């Protein structure tokens, strides 16, 4: 293929240069489209890698696949423009792309057995049993008689479910599009996934093991609880309230309940929470815990280190009558008991509690002892769920690391000069935040929570979790720090206060929520906000997730086109390849026609009052329709936008052109013709190739020439101007003074310039069409006023004076 391309290229160079020009231009247009796609993808990847937007990790794989296609397309079109020159680019692409594939590849999940493990052994295999199951398994292994019997359906069974129902591709396709904050899209995609899971069938081998587990580890007849136990759940990242649990399930319905728990992995708030914590879908593969249902007299949670106690010296026990669902979903205010964190815990003297919601004093002490023992055994404070059955026996339903405030968020509170609007509120989460009050009572109102608001709500509903990242604080009439939302809010540093708040504020009122003191202030109180340790930075685990991907994908190493490493072998990333291809493509267009005018056959002469001989070729809509059979065209026949604005500057009425002197390449004329050639010869003339948004011009002025290559269209990322100016009829010093003037004038209009000997190079790129058009018009005007300037410039003072006059005049050019 490369050999055929090379042969065609050289044949066209010698025999059909006009066809080669057209083909180069067509390839260049396609390359620019790929370039635009590639740079958009680079920007998307940077937002992903640096946490500016929170997408699912699968997005990196999808973006890489698209970027790889775009970069490959650029390389193919660049080789179309000049196959021999860029033959070594493709191997470098494959080298870099292979490195990228290795960095973005996700570990292949295991879908083989075991599909169940007994709960008593689950602590030894957290990668199979998930966080909740493994923690309860450790409780078993530590000899706690309060631990429940049961078994875990493993994370491998979840992977087997995906494969059995051919869901992996469908899941990955939707994961690629998931973005935290895009609530409508997230809801739609997760609903699709839940429906797919619910419509699936449990693999026969998994179903058989589940039924065997019922009879082996449970009695097989009693009601059961089917609970989520995803990988990473109940670890340093709690996932509190994110996943579904199925309670009071009849054994005959266990497979349907199992499917519902699997489907619950893809509820919007769980997916949003997972992505926000830098976890992949496979990092949270769903294991499922199956335990007997407890007929609870009362239930609740125990904090071995009570987060609501400023002195940090007590155990907090929260409880409600019956099952604890109303406690953890934040719909009721629980009863609380406090005990000192002693070897023998004892009630705080002023602690009063409802005997119907909490057990008696001895049972409270027993609960506190158990929580403290688990803290010692697990090595960190524990958040333990408990239930007291009708026989008075308590059971450990769950234990996990306690989500605590960042250091410095509690302790001695410095006095605040401002008086609070409300104080004495219960602290569900510490920290501080300022914003406008927004009432969020209904699901519709919750879905419209503005960025940076203080949310006022009747209860700490789980539906708030999806939008937690938008909140600067929460004020709730009901709920507690024992709610799932309170747990997540503490992880995110969002202050949450509970109490009599519903009728205290107006919508849009600017307030500061002080989660440390349990108070709300009017306006933004700097002393409260600066005292808070609220950390709004991107979690490090998100940055760590992509740290190996960024270098071969988005890092840009090729900065200077003139540097030695600006070569295919110098490319170390996809971004480098994009940069290299774009720069070389523009260079190829810049040398589209050589000084001899090859390829200018069938061109049309431009009829103009200026003393210039100019021939034009229409590449694509560069001239108006109707001139196809004309040999001569007028400036009004020019359709090319960059040529229009350039010509406007070049033909500015303020420039005086001597009528007696026709500007051609006099140096070439003197060298070759000895006066025998016509001044209208294409060999001596200026010429241009035009398209609707493109122009390539070589303009001959006496003993110097200028070359301009420009794209000026609606896509800013495509636009550029490359300009080269060389020669002159005066002495070398005079020519250098003119180059100094041109350089300073172009720099004033945001060009980058470089002088090499008596040649000046200038470039501008990626400006919008209006700015690029202004530069082109100024460039045309500059070429007109400098055509004989080298003859009169003698020193730098003259350069400064001429520059001031030029800038003043150029500002009057209207495009």
C-alpha cells in the first residue's frame, strides 16, 4: 500500500501537479476533521483524568478507542499528502497505542466458582464475599455469638450472571456514557440496566448453589433477608444506603430477590456514589448476603466512638421500635443513649431514653461492650447495626468502619462574632458551607437542586444522595447522623443539621451552615468557613485511577516544531501524534506550489487595478459559480473568505501603488529571461489556490516574495495563518530592518514570529474566524505598505516610527 502511494505521489509530482494539489487539499480537509475530533477527545480525557468531570471509568476505554481511530485517520491522510516523507509514523502510532491499551485495560473478572461461601468463612475471602459479608464473616471468626448464620452468593456469581445473559457489552456501552451530575442521562441509563438485570435468568449452576445454601446454612423454611454485599461496600468507603436489600423474603422467592439486589447495583445514587469515589464497575461487583430475618423488638446502630459527642469519650446508641429501616433512611428521629467509653461502659448521668425504642440498661451496656470490642478487633471505630429479637437476644446485623469527620472539625469551638439565626441543631455531619437556601421537598424539586445551594428538606431522604455533590449544606426537619445520607455527607464534608428548620428561612436567603456548632448564620461568615476543614478537592483515589493513563494519552511533549525531538520517534503520547500530524500537514500545504509555479495550469488571471500579475486556481468553491470558462476573473468573483479579507487589506485605498511598475519576480526575470519573457508569464507572477475557507498565495514583489497559507472558517481549532517573507532589492542591513518592522507589526497582532537570515516566518493558529480574518486583513495591508520599505529604512528609530504609524492605520481596517 505504501509503495503504491509513493509511486502515485511521484508520478503526480512530475506529470500531474495540479491533480496532486487537489488531492493534498482533499486529504488536508479530512485530516483537519480528524484533528478536531481528536482534540475534543483529548479534552474529554483530561476532564476525566483530572476529576473536572466525574465519568465512569469505562469512559476512558471508550474515549481511547475513539481517539485511536481519529489519530490513525490523521496519519493515513498525512501519508496521502506525502507518503514517502511520513512512512515511519505508523510504527510509532502502534507503539504508543499499545502502551495506552495496557494502561486502560481492566482486569478480566472471574466468573467461575465458587458461587457461594458460608458466612462463617466469608471473612477470609473479601474478594468473593464483598464488604458486608466479609465483615460479618470476621465477626464470626472472632467468636461473637451474636453473629448471624447464613451464606454469601459471591461476586463471581454476579460475573457469571452477566455472561449467562450476555449483558457485559450492554453494560459497558451504558457505562461509557455515565456522568455524575447529568441526572436525566444517569437515570435513563441506570433504568435500562436495572431492566436488563431483572429480565435475566440466574445461571443454573448459581441457582443450584443458592438453593443448596438455604438448606445447608439456614433451615430452608424461615423468612430470610437478601442483602447487598458489593466489593468495596462497608470499607473506608461506606456505600451507606446506596444498594437495595430485600427483607422478609420467602425461600421460594429467593432467586427473584437475588436478581432485584443485583439490579439495585445500578440505581442512580449508587452509580453516582461509586463514580465519585473513583471505583470501577468491577470494583463493586455485587455479592449478596443471605441471612435469617429477625423479628425485631427494637433495632438501631451503635457508634463505638460517638461522632455527635464533642469530647469524643462516649459510645452512641441510636434505636427505634421494630425494624431499623426508618432509622437509616432518615425518616424518623431516633432515641439515643450515650455511654462512657470505659472498660465497663456506663450510662452518661443525664441520659434519658425511651424504653420502647432502646433496650434496658444492661443490654445497652452489652451493646456498647460489643461495639468497643469490635473497634479493638478491627482496629478502628465501628458503626454497628443491631437488632433485639422478641426473646431479648441481640444480633449483629452489620459492622463497618465509622465514617468520621476530618481532623480539626470537632473540638473546641472559637467564638463567632455574628449572632446565629438558629442554633442548637443536631449535627448529622460537620463542616461548614455557605449558599442560598433551596427548598427540596419533592422528587422534582430535588432533581433541580442548584449548584452550591443550602438544601432545606423535611427529611434526609436517600434520593438526596444522587445530588449531594451540588450541595454546600443541608438543613433537615427529621433524620440523624445515623441516616445513610449523614454517613455519606460526612465523607464528602457536607454540613448537615437536623431540627426545627422548616419555617425559619426564605428561598434564596444567603446563609452559612456551621456543622461544628449546630448553628445557621445570615450571610457568608468567613470565620466559620475558614475554620472548617471541608475538603472540596478531587479525591486522590480518582486521580490515582488514571495516573498511568494520562502520560501516553494526553500529555503533550512535542511543543516546539523546530526542536530536534519533533519527529515520529519523539512522540510519546497520542497528543504528541496529533500535534505532529497537524503541524506537518500545515507545512505540506505551505509548500503546496513551488516557486516555479508547477501545477498552475488552467489557472485564471485576476484582473485588478493593482500592478500585480496574479493567477488563481479554484480548489473548491474558491471562486463564484459562473466563472468556470473565463480566463480572467475580478476581485468580486472571489468567494474564498480568507482571500477576500486578505485582498481587502492588500488593496486598501490608503496605499499608493505606482502605475508604471508591475510587480513580478524581477530577480527571476533578470536571471532567466534577459528581457525575452513577458511580464505576464506565470513563471514570474504571483499565484494562489483558493477554497471557500482556504487560501494559499505566493505573492512576488520585485526582488522579494511572500507566501501565505491560511484556513479561516467556523471551527476555531482548524484556523491558522502561516506567513513567509524573504528577499529584497536593498542591502542586507536594510532588508533586516524591514524584517524587524514586519516582525514587530505581526507580534502586535498576536502572531508568533522568527527571523532566519533575511527570511521571516510568522504563524497564528486556533483563533476564531473573526480574529483570524482581522489578522489576514492586517497582513494584506502590511504587505502593501512594506513592498519598498527596505529602500528607505536606515535605523531602528525609523522602524519605531513606522510601526506606530502602521498600527494606527491598521486599526481602521474593518472586516
